[in-house]
């Protein structure tokens, strides 16, 4: 069943573990892993911070949308997207229609712990990063939920255990979609994982 899965796209805030989970998931599925931010950097020849500085957020988002359009047309990949990718309606459409979208839902405390010393995130280079993360979460959480087929909380268990849970959810979702293809796009599996 898992061999037949379409591409899997990971969305969620910065610090949610999209790259870590994505790499592990791709290895389990025997698939290529791609990070959309890294892809933009490789296409541009510059890092995200430089793109933000030279072109502003709007310039970066335009590049990101082109990248997501290209990447979501690849077959059977695991894609980790940038935290703000869901702000674009085009991106949400590409993601939702072309694969299975997993929302890794990280509370602000988890995001803070994981991004506190990371200087490569332009949006956090401000005096009050917690407030920025809170504002971003409030704005983006409904969009992550809108695009998601599966919602999983993060920050409560080891990545390998989380990938095992995710594989079970992917199998359940794909089985459901295979039996009810017309209605499955509106269905969403939300993991019941609780903090341990």
C-alpha cells in the first residue's frame, strides 16, 4: 500500500521538524527528499537571508512559489516546505491537489526551543522572537489546517517514533482515499498524540 502513495508534502511552522521528519520518512519510503528552501537556494545561488535582504519577502515568496509548483509535480518525493509557503493560495492549491499534505503542528514553546540560536531565519532577527512566532502561528495555523490531509503534533516524541506513527496515518489516509476517491480530499486525519 505505501509503495503506491503519491508524493508527501510537509507543512508547518519553523522548528516543527519538517526537514528531520522528512528525511526519515523519505528513507523509510525509499524516496527522494527535497527541502523547498534548499531548492530555492540551489536555484538562486544564494541563501534565504541574502534573498530576503536583496529582494524582500515578496521576492523570496515569488521564488518559493515557482519552486513549489515545480517540486509538487515530481512523482513520489517527500517535500519539506518553508513555514510561510501556505500564505500563497497557489502554493496551497499545488500542495493539496498534487500529493498528501502533512501538517506538523508545533506549539510556540517547541518552536522557541528549536530556533533560539538559529541565525539563518530572517523573520526571527527581531527583538521579540516569541511574539513573532506567536503572531505567525495565529495567522498561519488556519492555512496549515486548510491544506492538510493529516495533522500531527510535534515536540512530544522522538522523530523515529513520530515517523512510525505518520506511516500508519499515511496508510490509513491512502486506504480511505482509494475506497472513496471523490470525498477523501475533504477528509483529514488528526493524530491524537498527546504530550508524554
